[in-house]
């Protein structure tokens, strides 16, 4: 069992660190939030008073932070100075590809092995240890990170060199954002054309319009499997996080010169929905903005 420094014990990191501790690892946890540290303690982690205390003698470092600037700051100000060079560095945050590559290069230049390992799956998957990890880094980095990621996930996939994990994550989520928007539009159009929505689902879920957004995450309450739509769009994957990932995708597309009109349209739609108060709702609640006369009672409107 390894001594693991875990930094960032929020909605996702809290459950991930707990799973490592429950598997028998010696998890030294740090977060700026005292509440997060207290929760980690009740889940078997050892709270640290500072990043340096958590990082001392670590064999692995796992970070789960909000955005690129937090990751760059934590690695430059703390990890590079306080972690042993022998520790494998694993950043599981969703951040921009450019920062992921830069921080990994800085780590490599001073003798560390680092991988980016963003996740697919939300808080329930983090708590349940069923995340999917997309890993960017060398083959050696992947091999060293895999046993630790295996504890927290159901799938660990090597996407390529440094930054490739982040690239895979934002390409996937751009596709998800765009297919969900199109699925919402299709249901609204179907309703306005007088189709029964269950019948449309039965047809389209077996026809060429089928996608994960329709068959696993249907935005219409009472149609398809149980989804956040059946819980007034609570829980699930917040619009604010989808918007964050779309912005990362659009920034990356601009940087590498990729033409992504559907991704751009999806970003604009989710931005408008967030501005109208939908930021905290599941991203499939976009359907309510596309058709304000939607079936959810007005009092529950985002
Ligand atoms: P969160 O805001 O709940 O947690 C982030 C934690 O980092 C907070 O506890 C905060 O106090 C801590 N933190 C910030 N700066 C710090 C610093 N300098 N030192 C130590 N701790 C610091 O966020 P989250 O929902 O857990 O998401 C974390 C990452 O996972 C994000 O990059 C997010 O995009 C990604 N993600 C989230 C979900 C989800 O459903 N929530 C799903 C997939 C990926």
C-alpha cells in the first residue's frame, strides 16, 4: 500500500480520496477548506495542516482541483518543492490542454513523472469508485498511475502523451454537449409536430438519431431510463460544468485551428441557459430553455 498525498477534497476529490483510504492506502489529504478536511478524516484520510505536510514522503500525488490556474499554482508552489522526485504525479482535474502540457513539462524537467488523468463520471461515480480515467503521459507514467487510478475507477485508458487525457475529455464532452442540445431540439420539434414523445423515443432510439444523450440520459421526464429529468433536473452533471468543458474545448480548438461550429453553438446555448439561472441544473435541463412551455411546472423553472 502506498503513501498518497491527495490535494483537492471537493465534490469529486472527497470521494476519490476516501476510496483510496478504504483500499488501505495511507492518504495524507490537504484542502483549503477545513470542512473538506474534516469530511476526509471521517473517511479514513489523515488531514494535513499544509500541502508540504501532505506531500512529505509521498509515493504518489493526486490532485483534483477546479481549473488550470489552481493546478499550476499547487504544482509550482508546493508539489515541485515538497514531494519526493520518486513520487508519481497524477492530476485528475479537468483543465486546459496547454496548462496540462506545460505543468507536465515543468515536472519532467526537474525529474518528476507526471500524468494528466481527467475523469468521466460525476460525484456518484467518484463516491462509488466507478470513474473512467483518460490518461495523458508516458507509458511509464501510465503504468505507475494505473494501480492507483484502478482503485477509483472502472476504466483507465491511456490516451497518449502529456495533455492527451485532457484532449480526450474535452472532445468527448464537446460531443456530449452538442448531442444533448440536438436531442433537446428534436424532442421539442417532435412535440410541436404532434408526435407522442414516448413514441418518438421508441422510434429514434432504434433509428439513426440514437445517441447516449437520448438513450441513457433522455432530457424528457418519464421517457427512457430514469435520468435527472425525472428529478426536476437536480443532481447529474451541472450546466456550469458542461459550460466549463465547452469553453475549454473552444479555447483548444482556437489554439490548434480546428473548425468546431457545433461546439461553438453548444457553448453559446449553455452560456445563455446559465445566464438565465440554469447553471446549477443538470445540463439536460437545456430543453426547458429551448421550449419554455415545457412539461415541467413553471415554479420549478431554472
Ligand atoms: P469542487 O469545487 O467541489 O472541489 C475543488 C476543491 O479544491 C475544493 O474543495 C477547494 O477548496 C479545493 N482547492 C482549490 N484550490 C486549492 C488549493 N490551492 N489547495 C488545496 N485545495 C484547493 O470541484 P469538483 O466538483 O470536485 O471538481 C474538481 C475537478 O473535477 C474540476 O476540474 C471539475 O471540472 C472536474 N470534474 C467534476 C465533475 C463533477 O461532476 N463535479 C465531473 C467530472 C470532472
